[in-house]
């Protein structure tokens, strides 16, 4: 659903495979009591939450007032860098406070505009506005925190090796064994193995096609 009530967190990272970034976010969100989280492509992860939630966490979690969210990754002009966008939809928070405002305004419409009633309602609306601003600030702070914390997570067991060179020097047979889980290999680097194998297949296909066309 299109809504103007969205906020985007942005950052740039380098030397980390897209798949690993999305997996890190999925692991973070899995622990945050969201209703649904899934990686839907090599560049995007989505989070979906029910409109009303009655769960053991009693709604006291990261997603108070936040509906859907997504993490989108795109390449930069520098091949070693990635642009990461984390978008949260806070329409639920806006609608909730709008309904509360209506509840406070209804007595004025029903009982008339007496000076005492207007003063009371004005004070209540002021307090409600302050609570709304505080709630929105807390929501933004908590989501920015999980965004930064997840991006700062370091890849494990990589040892500082030049994995592009190591994988590039492997034979097709070695790559197949790793993809088929017949050989131990750092889980975080499987994405690069699959990418290298696919590139070799495409290159071989182009050579074969070009040879057949020329003949």
C-alpha cells in the first residue's frame, strides 16, 4: 500500500556480499518479534506485520506502530560498495494517534464549547501531541539502532583472505563440490562460489554460441 508515512535509513558498505547483508538483517528481524520476514530477491528483504497483534510479547517490541518494512540493496559506481536502504512504514502510528485525537475532540462536539471543557481538552491534546512526538522519536531511534548494528556486524571466519582470487583459481569441479555441500567452505562465501560458477557457465555458453554462429 502506498503511503506518505514512510522513513528511509541509508548507508553505504563495502566488501560484503549482498546475500550476507540480507541474511544478517533477517537474523536481526527474526529476533524482533515481527510477524513475517523473508528474503524475496538477491537485493531485497521484506517485513510484514499484522494490523492488530495479540502475542506473548504484548506488543512491547520494535514494531509498535510500525507496519511493513523493507531492506533494499543496490550497486554503486564503485564495484566494491553497496547502497543499503531500510524503509519503515509508520502509518499505523499515525492512524492510532489520529483516532485518539478524535476521541478527545468528540466531547466538545457533544457537550458544547464551554470554556472549562475547551481548556481541559486543549491540555489533553497538548499532552497527547508530546506523547506522539516521543513515540515517533523512539520508533525512529530503535529502528536506526538495529539498522546500524546489523550493518556493523562483521563477517565471521573469513580470516582476511582474498576470496575473489581464491575462488577464481578453483576448478569447475571444485566449485561444484562446494555448491553441492561435498566440501567444507565458509557459509558466508557460498554466494561468491555460485556467482563464479554461473559466470563461467555464461562465458562458456557465449563461446559455444559464437563458435556455432561463425561456422
